[in-house]
C-alpha cells in the first residue's frame, strides 16, 4: 500500500510540474509590462522573474503539503 502512495505522490508531482509550466508559458511569458516599465526591458524581465519565482514557491509549498499528507498516511498504514 505504501508503494501506491509513493507512486501517487510522484504522479501528482509531475501533474503539478506540467500544469505549472503551462501556466508560466500562458500567463507570465506573454505578460506585457508596458504601463509599468516603458522602455527598460531588463526591469520588465526582472518583474517576470519575480512573478515566476512566486509561482514556484507556491508550487513547492503545495508539493510539501501533499508529500507530508501522503507519507503521514503511509506511516499510519504500517
């Protein structure tokens, strides 16, 4: 039973990675910051990086919560 939980965690992890990559390319990539930073493309790229890093931190937090939930469940079965 514990191997099923581990494989389900790996499956959920890959789904979140693919979903997160899709969100990044759909929303953050084409994001236009012309009203905020007019001609400074380095500043615009820096803002995009900050947005992407926030998404990455949220994804890591979600994966940690899912991992803890699955492995606590795994320990309780044994």
